[in-house]
C-alpha cells in the first residue's frame, strides 16, 4: 500500500497509477483501454469545451474490515449516466461496460485504496465528453468515456457533526425544465458564485429553492435534502434536483427501519416543523444540518448542533452496508477485490 497520510487527505486530486478509457467512434463504443496518462489530447473545437457536452458521475470504493474492497451500487451510477446522456444527447455507455471499467480501474490502483481504519476512501470519477470538432450547435460524433480514481480523506474529521446552511434566493442552480436532473458540469459552474458567497458568510453550503416560485425546497449545492418529523422521512419532489443514489438508498433504509417515506414538495416554511434535517450524497452519506438561515426572509430554522437520532441511525446503517459490516439485504454492494 502507498505511504500516504490518509487521514489528512482532503477532497483533492492525488495522482494514481492508471485510468481507463473507452472511445465512441463510427457509432459504437470501442475496447476498454488502460492509460497512465493524466491528460487528454483533444481538438480545440470539441463540443465538451464549447457547448458543455459533458457528464460525470461519482462513487467510492471502500476497503472493508473483512479485507474485501466494495463499491456501492455502481449499476445505479451507470443508469444515471445513461439518463444524463439522453438529456444532453450523448451516446449511452452500457451498464455492463461501465461496471467492468469501474472494477478494472479500482483493481489497477489497489495500492491507493486507503485502509479501513483511516476513514478515507478511493473516490471514483467517471467522465463522458464530446470530443469531435464542431462549431455549429450540434451533438458531437465522437466521445470519450474515462474513469480515474483518487484517494480522498474522511468527510467527518473528529466525529459526526452538524453544519449550518443558507438559503440563497438570488441564485438558481437549475431551471424547472432545465438540466438540474442531469449530472452535468454546467450545473456546477452555475453554482460556484452562490457556493463562494455561502462560504464567505460562514456556512457549510448554499441551499436552493425551486427556481420558478421560490417557495419549495430544492437541494443543497451538491447534496439532496431530507427532513424527519413524526416518524416520517421527507424529501423534495422536484424536476430540478439531481436524483441522488444516497437519498434513494436512505429512503429504502428509512422504510426498512419502520419510518414512513414521503417524496413531495416541501414549502420552505415547513422547515420549522422538522425534528431533524440533513444533506445527503456520496461524499458524506449524511451531513446533518444544524440550521438553515433564510437571510432575505429573516428566518432561521434550527435543528440543533448534534445530529438527530434518526440521522445517526441511517448514517450508521448505510455506512455499515458500504463497509460490509451490516447485512446487505438489497444486494447493493459489489465486491471488487476479494
Ligand atoms: C451527485 C449529486 C448529488 C448526490 O448524489 P449521490 O448519488 O448521492 O452522490 C446531489 N446533488 C447534486 C447536484 C449532485 O450533482
């Protein structure tokens, strides 16, 4: 194993040995190629550079206490990438090939998979881009799909804790009929200003309302929202949020634990009634929310500095499944290294 101070790793880029690539040419995907190059030679008129024909995914490989390495629901990432591809007119990468490439890139970089005890993980970043030259606004003819990996540090250093979020009414991340439901880079470019502003104001992250009515909860910059009250897990239904695989999994686990699950519009004022609130995504699993300030509306919704009991239970259960500690009843994990 590499000699890295795993615990002090952040969420940055750390060079590994290999990445895997697959090219789409003449209407079909080619063979899987292994590369040790960190760069992509590309035409300056590539559609990904000018017109945002770019999709990405994010998942992790976990070195588990039983010595195996597991990946969480890669078939779901493949399905979401296919949905994104339909959304911005790129060819779909078949699930089988996607999963094969995930396995290959994790195995090839085994020495960079952090030890279990460190809390660090191997982050897996699939990327699909339009590469052929085009000046008119049309989809490209040629594409590159690649996956690289990089070790990332533990999200929670010094225990599971809650963070403050802020509603940003003067920015939208995505439009109701726009690309918010797709995992494309443009949504992130659109969120950078609001994200920087939230950080400058001392918040962990910005929080968006629906762009049309500015009435309902959408999501945080890169994480879905859920709230808990009256033994019910409640998460927004919206056409402008990214369908989080973590959230989908938490909804199932909440049901397994005997909670009711509701996916519906959540008016911002309803935040007042939640006993617990959290942001969820691959990076943190659950990032409990201590309070959400709505500065312009002069309101502050407080959930407490300590994570709530259901948030803690759900966090431990999902993390336990990812690490092969809890029983994987739904068959979510894929053992990549025995
Ligand atoms: C990736 C992403 C999430 C989290 O999705 P997971 O599959 O749970 O990691 C949430 N919101 C946005 C905007 C995202 O891009």
